[in-house]
């Protein structure tokens, strides 16, 4: 640890003893969260500024501070199976105010990524992936809007993948590289038949 | 100013909700910016940014690669990107920033892009049109004010900044430092004042609209409850319209009011306009030209006040 570099070995040992590890801790989880989130969850001193700034907290049991502790303690199952994980609106108010310069929102994002790897994911997230795979857009065009666009002097389809579908194979190749569409299809089929 | 009157050209990244739900935002932006010497050139073949909440929650690696593909399209045009949506800003600006500064991410992304004969080089910048309007390097408040032919005098307009353009401010790099204030910024209010309208402050104005992070799809009542809180705070001060700089927030406030009426039995009838639409009105464009009839909540009471 850089913090104790140069200090007597005894101090390093003391700090190691004080690390609180529960039976259900998975140190790998802590490492994975750090790698994906690219932020410093272990710097959290649990002040609660994040929860106090959170628009989801007053109307649910979602507590971002709790997830920060779970990240540090490696409480993988507790974090990933909690349905509150999906109530973060990613407004970054917590990240804006964190006195430890952590980005708690990105900790949540990394946990969602890890949950998806275990098939724990609400279907609406997968449907966005399917929509983008189908047309390039998460919110695609429709006939009412095409008529409205024409009236405004715009092209019926916007000059995106909608107007230039020849760009779609490239997009599908990128998504397929990560097998994301296949995974999304499989999970949606399992849930909805 | 050059002879054609065009000083700057940008690749116009549209995203999804502006072109496919509020096309008036697209046409208003193109026309309003042109009057201010900025040409928005279509970014052909662009896709969803992709949605930072819904798509990023699944797999950030794919999110980076997909956003990088959009960036490469603009790199090939040798043009900086301009966009009209905070969500798109989060994806496109932030991924550009991350890839420029992290070689490991850039290498990962380029390995995938190689399969589609693309390479991310990091040669362009990304701007939100609100930022272009505010920054006098591109346009600036003075020019915005000078372009107004139909001042929106007497209209009380509140601003919804949204989240992803300005937060987290620790990671943002705006040339205008006041844009880094995310507790109580006033730069958008300055733009509103330039249209002739009266900007109005309200309680907790920096709160999220509630739609982001996939929450609108996951738990609509939860998302609407956040929106409702903002609407209560807006009602408290009495405004004629709310202006936003994000079509997704606009969808949540505009269509959301209809859903709130269904689910909570409360009615607000608050017109919600993207700042591009508001500016269009002030520059003398007609409501039809701006597609305001496509809004879920009628803009009529507001229009009667300003036209």
C-alpha cells in the first residue's frame, strides 16, 4: 500500500488486521468494480453525502451509500441481487458532491455490468440493445413522425442509420463482437417465452 | 464574418429522441444556428449514442465502442460534433474524452473498430449547441440577443438544465468556467433572458427529470414521481413554460405530464420547450415551423403570451 510505504512493517500488519472481511465477501468483486468503474470506491468514508443528494432515495429503499460499502467489502451477492440497483437515474449528483472525489454513479454502472454477466438484468435494458441492433436507434422513427418531419421540411427519415441502412452491418458487427445481441435475445426469451 | 455568413461548421449529431419524437428540435436547431453563423452538417450514418443509462448499464465496453463509431464518422468528415441532447453529450463527449486520455480503452476500442475498417484517432471535439450559444468564441449571448426579432417579453420561463451536460463537473472541461457550477448555475437563464423572456428560479432546479439510467423503462412510477416533484416546485413559482436542453428530459416532462395525470391524477398543463424551439420562436419562426403541435402538452397558452 502506497500510504504506508516506508513505515514500519508493523503498521502495515495492523492495517491488514483491521480490514473487515465477512464470510460472504468476494475480494474479486471489489477488484472488478474498480476495473470497470475506473473510480476509487475504497476511498469512501461513508459520510452519506451521496444518499443525501440522490433523487431516488426519498422515494425508495435505494441507498447509494450502502452500495458503496458493498463495493468496498466485496458483498457481491448482496449488491447484485438487490433490485434497488436499477433505481439510479445516473444523475451524477452524488458524484458531483462526493468529498472523496469518488464517482459513485460509475460504481453502480459497474455493478449493473457485473449483474448482467450473471443474467440479473431488467428486460427493458435488453430491449434497448435489441432496438439498436435492429435499426441503430434506441428510440426508432415511426409513420406519424415521418409525416411530421416532412411537414417541417426535413427528410422523412433522419440522415442517420435510418436513412443510410448500409451502416447497419458495421453496427451489428460491433455488437456481435461482444455477443451482446445473442445474450439479450436469450435472456428476453427465457423471461417472456 | 465570412461572405456566406457562416463562421463555423459542425457535424450535427442527432441522437434518437430529437429526430424521432421532437423533429422540431432538429429543424429549429439547424435554422436558428444558421442565423447565428453556425452551419450544422448532417452526420451520415450515425446511430444511437448509445443510451448511456440503458445501454451502458449492460456493458460499458460495447458502449465505448458504439460511441467511438459515431465519433469516427465525424473524424472522417474532419469536423467537430455539435449535438442537442444531454444524454448524447454524456456518451459522445465523455467517451471521446476517455478515449483521448486512456490508451488502454482506446486500444480496446480500436481492436473492435478494425473489424469494420475504422480507427478512432481522437482528432475532434464535441460540443452541445447550448454551449456554442453561450460561448462567444462560437456565438455568445450578444449575438443571440441580436438575432431576436420577436422578443418573448412578459413570458416567465424556467430552465431545466438536466444532468449529463454539466455533471459530474469534476470530469467536465468547459471553456466557460461558469458552466462548471452545478449547484446553482445561471448561464442558461442568461440565454433565456436574451430571448426577451423572464428567467425564473425555482426550488431544487438542478434535480434530475427522473427518466435517466433506464429508470423510465424499469419503474415508470418512480421516474414520474421525481418529475412530479419538479413540477410541484415549478408550480410554486408560477411559470409560463419550462425550457430544457435535452430531448429525453423534454419527453419526460412533456409526455410525462400526461402519464402523471393518468397515474397520479394531477394536471399541470405546463408547456415544455427545448431551448432551440424557444430561440426559434424569438427569431420569428412560426409554431408550425417548429413542430410545436407535436408536443404532448399544448404550447398554446404560452404562444398566446409571446406571439
